[in-house]
C-alpha cells in the first residue's frame, strides 16, 4: 500500500513528505487508519540526533488514534472498525516487567528505535525498496500504520479520536508523573518545570490529586497563563524566581514533588530542581535528554543527608492498558481536560511549521489531523 508520510532522511534535516510503502499486517498485527497524530518533542530528538538511530530514513510520530482497517492472523482482541489509541510503549503482558506490574517498561520496548517489527523482526515500511524505521514501532506521521497488537489499546467509540490521540504519550506521561511516580497527595506542593504537552498534564494531574500548591515554571508567558487554566496556583519564568516564593508558601519546607518536563533536559538542571525539593521529597525526571549526555550536577551531600530521591519516569510509570482507559473515564466525567490541550491543528504537509511553532512556544500541543484527501 502506497501512502504519503513525513520522514527524516538525516540528522538536522527537515521533515520531508514522501511516498512510502506500508506492508499488510502479519500474525499479531493490525493496520489502523489514523484520525490524528500529536507533534511531540521526542520526535524532534530524532532530527537533532539526541536520540540515536541505527540508520535513516525514519518515519516519525508516536501519538495517534484511529480505526482498525485490517487484522492479521492470530489477533483475537481486535477487529475491523474498532477505535484504538496507539501507545508508544508496547505491553505484551507476559514478560518479567509486565508480570511485575511494570507494563510501561515492557521488554518489547528494547526494539523501539530499531524499526524491526515485534512479530518477525522485519520492516513494515519501506521507501523505494529500502527499510524505514517507524518511530516507537508506530510512525504516526502517516495516515495509516501497521503495528503489533501489543501497541494498540481499544477504546470506546464515544471519544473523539483527535483527542484520544494525545493519550498515547503526552497526557499519560505527564499525568502519571505527578500522580503515579510522583505520588502527589492531598496538601502537597508540586513543582512542574517546563509546561509543554507533557508538563501541562503534570499540572492538571497534581491539581486533580489534591495538591495545595501547584507551581508551574516556564519562560513563555502563554504557557504560564495556560498552566493557571489547568490548575496551577503559582507560575514563574525561572527556577531562580520561583525558589524564594516556594520557600515562603511552604514555610521553608519546599516541594514534596518536583517534576522536570522540559523538552530537552540537561544534567545541570538536576541540582536546581533538588534545591526546590523538600527533605524526603523527590525529583521526577520525565524530560528526555541526549543519549550521549551522561554528566549530572548535584550535591551528593544534600541527596544523602536530606534523603531526597531522583526518579526517572516513562509513560508516567503506569502501563498503557490500565492508564489510557482510566484517563478516558476521567475525561468523560469532566475531571481530565483534553479539549484545551490542542492549541493548533495542521495538515501533514505543514509538519515543519508545527515544530517551528513548538520551538517558538506557541503551542501546548500541535496535532496533525488526517482527512479524506490523506487516505
């Protein structure tokens, strides 16, 4: 099947619209016609080279939702016409991690950046006869995808697909970083550093969990204003500006939870984040950094004597098969805001403009919408 797609053909290059060949599903796979794809910063890490790949080209995109159009042999829990969300972390339910309740770090995730299909190790996407890597084994910057059933979450048909697409990464990751891994409790003070598509959901997750103070830090005024709409009680342009006020409102105790959700994290951000954090509190590292960046600045004296914790987080610490349906129930009941997360929608052909807007701080989340002309 020939379809258009947004691909990267090398580090530092722009996204390019080209025609790719998409294979039919084999055993354990389905094909999905997408309604929408989110524009997440993690795909820009492919362009910058911060996330290493074995080769190019790569088909970007790892947030998507749509309708199943083909079902491969052996698939019994999905059928044509089902509405689904694609999760960027596959969850097999059988490996050691899944058996321990850690589906968000399923062993199948080891192949996320190889492009090799879970089912048989081959490639579902090619460009003029050469294999193409699908970002997170998905590749949602195309109107159709062929993916393993481990990456597919069936949802009810009353949810707008263009909103459901955000649950495949940004919403679940941000919300869980505050509520699950962050463990926010009623009365806590929570700091969120970086208010983009992930951070804004940490803000609303912390507010939902009952935090007394939700402090959002971002240099962009637009994002600080939006953070207030999503539950922030205080906003600041920088850590330096926020620190004395956090000390004041907590009577010197500082924040129980500090979440770093910047688009690109660096090692020198850890020490200031720990400085905002209370004794016995934790810093949750959700933002992605370059694979080669291994230097972190922090006070080991402070880490030990004040019993602080530094915790990594992927997909918010909760498996997609449990988190996505739960979040959709919260959306139905009005406790999770999805509609206001999408600032601007784009055609696939305008994807470079979408990422320019992201870098310029104009969007909480940009979304590519697919229409009749795309299929």
